[in-house]
C-alpha cells in the first residue's frame, strides 16, 4: 500500500510513525508513506496557502491551487489510481464516521491519500473536485487533520498482512466482530487478593472459548450497547443477552 499525506506540518508524523509497529511496517515495505508539504506548491514568494473567504466571515481558508498542484505532482510521479483502489480522503467533521469496517475497507486499497486541513477549512472546490470522500473521527473539531490522519493510518496499516506478529490476534480485537474484546489476564494468578477467573486457569479450551464469547458480549452490552443494534447473534448469544437484560449475571466475573 502507498500512502500520501498532504500536510503543512510533515514533521508531526515522524515521532508517531518512527516507533514500534508502524516503524517496522514502513521499514519493511509492507506500506510506503510520503509526506507532501503542500506549502511548497504555492507560487507566490511568501508561499501563501490561505486567504480570506469571499462574502466575509471569520478565519482563513486553504486555497485550492497548492493542493491541486500537489495532487498533480503525485499523479505525474506515481500515476493515477482511481477509486475504489485509490482514495483521496479529506479529514473533516462533516465526513462519514471512521470505524473498524471502514479501516478494513481502506486496508484493501492500493493507495490512500490524506488531506490535512487547518484554519477554517478548505476552499470548497477541493471537496467537490479533488477528494473522493470525507472522513471524520467524531463529532468534535480539532486544530488540524494531522492527528486524525495518524489515527486512521495506524488503524489501517496494522491490518495489512505481515504487520502483526500474530495475525490471529486481529480476530479477537475489539470491534472486529462488532463486539468489545473480552477481559484478559496474565501472571500472577493472584495479586493483592484479586484472582484470575478460574475458568481461564482450567486448561479446558472449549470452556475458555465460551467464557470469552460470553464476556465479550456482556462487556459490549454494558459499555457499548449501540454496537448490538442490527448485530446477528447466534442462539447462544441471544440467550445470554436475554439473561443480562433480566439482571441474571451467572458465570459473569463482574469487576
């Protein structure tokens, strides 16, 4: 996968993607990332990237020329990858909400390009003619799009084959099956009077798998019941859900 980030602050990314799993992913070539400072594509002597909005109003808008020129340069150097294999993503609170399903969708792409805004936003011609979609982390406003882009890139890249040491761990993570992850424990089995649930120490893998499924459902019902809307539960899960709703928490290790 090839990733391009159009940003006024490319140095923000080095500390995040220069460590841990992301560093290994980019160093190994599983994914390639290029930071494009679109200020360098401004043509005036001051490299101006913003201007006041027509019709008046507070703040400044990012001008279209540097962004279009930056994209033209990427296309000239690397070719055009049309959607759905190539996406040009505008980080914006007006976009569709990012979640694990969108991350999996992006992980199947050949190229992702992120536009990181600042000030009061972009000239709307950028939204209309340059990007393929808008994406939001949630209903809040940030100083710029860089942190949002980092979050999305991290979430997507870790889904690529070869990034995680144990690919099976992806299957058990929160939101993978629209359920939160079950509780997990490690040594010591007893710590300051707090004991690991006996089932996990039993060595019975069938019972452990059932315990984990039930606790994943319980944790989701308790913490994020919205995730259960429209979720296809099997008969056993449906019975457990009815049990929770009755206030029956047998076999549930409530912290």
